[in-house]
């Protein structure tokens, strides 16, 4: 019982895995008492968070309907389109006077100007965390104006691009906004200084809505991977901060890969010049020229530099996977991010195999077929989990 209560809490917090969602659905279908407990936990969670009341019956129906609907879909990705998840995370966010839910009915009323899905949270959507902590969820399709909780225009989304709107009423205030991109998706931001940022799957960027004149630098915070095309401003350097390194530029084009689970942080320079240094300033910084890559090893805390083929590290923007002498385990990690699947490999022989090649296909099964025929292994797909068998 305690295990299921933990899964419910993780589900409400938006931190539940696909396998846990499926396990939760099976548990809910087993017994009427389980459904009652689920609804009770939903109500108590929102009450403890001082959120607007939520219809727990509607929460249960949406959870079940979302899973049942996605069971009919195949594991097919259209050019890095995300594999559909089995459950939407239901969170009701109170956003000033703009968003509200009608309690005890299934009708959700909202302002026509705001982003969709404020109430039925789905981790296939773009997540925007505002300066006050309020959250907006956006679909990838269509054009929308996104309004902040204080009623000002935050920006406009056009297909896979979000253009940030500077807030003239708050020109002197340094307020950060965070955009979170789900796995299996790519997205572009245009910041208020016209800097363009391409975010890779499973990445997030914190940035100011306004780059305040009184600040010496333009500072953003990255988790995951992004390509930056920075608008030049000699008087105000642009700094990308990750948990391990700072990348300082004036105006240039470069890629930073800083996923939490990776052992290294890689900064690859395409054009211009950048300075890379560790966050604690314990080691000398590295100045990069075009085609240089700075590599920070998280374990030994060493920052090194080497020449690279930059296309290998920027191909993800063209929805391609380029490999050059990469280990099988690293390849699987990249496929998991790009297609939002979980791959379990029970074949130890494959771990030491290295690959060079290029993939530009729409179906993950085609990639698996190529690998399996080359390396002579078998696999099976169970929804969004792929298991590679032992020999």
C-alpha cells in the first residue's frame, strides 16, 4: 500500500515514470477502494499546496482516459516526435484571475489568450515556469500569445519557436523565466536581446524576460543541451551557466551539452570565440576558437580542449543522429532522449562496441533493426520500453 501512495505522490508532483503510471493504472483497476484512495490523495495534495480545489472524480477519469487512449498508438516517431505517454499529470494551477476551474463539473473555463492545458498537465507539452513560480503548459502546435500571471504578455509561440516579449513595465527588474522541453522534442527560443537558442530534448533554460541595463552580464542557466546564436553586445557579455561550467561570450554560435546524467560537459564552438571555466574557478579557463571543444570531466574536475567536427555535436538540430566512434551505451542514451523511450540492455557484449554512422529515419524500429542485424542481437518492444536480450 505504501508503495502505491508513493507512486500517487510522484504522479501528482510530475516525477513519475511511464512504468509507474502503468502500475498505478493496474492498481486502480483492481479494486474500487483503490479508486477512492486515489481521489482522496488528489484532494489532500491540492489542499496541502493551498491550490484551487479540484474535482477528484474528473482527475481519475482523465488519468484513465489518457492511458487508454495512448494504448492504441504505435511506437512510431515522426522526426523526433515524442512517443505518447500513458498518463497525463493532472495539476491544477491557479494563475491570477485568468485561469479557473469549475468545481464539480467537467467544464474548464479559461482566458482565450493564455496557453492551453493549464489544468490537464501533460509531460508531452512545453512547460513555462514564471518568476512567481506559476506554471503554464503549451502545446507544440499552433500560434499562441502567452500571458503572465500579472496580465502582461510573456511572449508569442509560433509552431516550434517562442519569442520572448520584453516587459517595458519591468525594465529595471531582473525576473527569470524557465522553459522546459520534454524528451523527444526540439524547440527554439528567441530571447529579448534577439539571441536565438535551440533546446534539445529533455532540456531546460532559465533566462530573464528583460536583460536589465544595470546588470553587467546577460546570464542564462542551462540544464541539458542547447545551441546558442548570441546577439553581439561588447558592453554586456552573454554567460551560459551550467552546474559545472560557465561559458562566456560576446556574440557567437556554439553548442553546450550538460545533461545531469552525463559524465562530461561539452562546449563546442562553431563561430566566434568563447571562454569556458569551471563554476568554482578552481582551474584555469579555456579559450576556444572555431572547431574547438572544451570538455569538463565531472568526476576528476578536469577541463580540456580538443579539435572536433562540429557537425557531430550540432546535427541534433537537423533531427539527425551522427555517431563517431561512440560506445553502444552512449548511443542508447542518445536514442532514449531523442525518442523518449527506455532501453534496457541485458547483452554485456555490446557495451564495448563502438559505432560511426548517421541516422535520419522517422521510425525507431528502423534504427533497432539496423543495430540488431549488425550486432546480431534480439530485442522486444513493450510500449515505450525496449529490452535487448542476452545472447
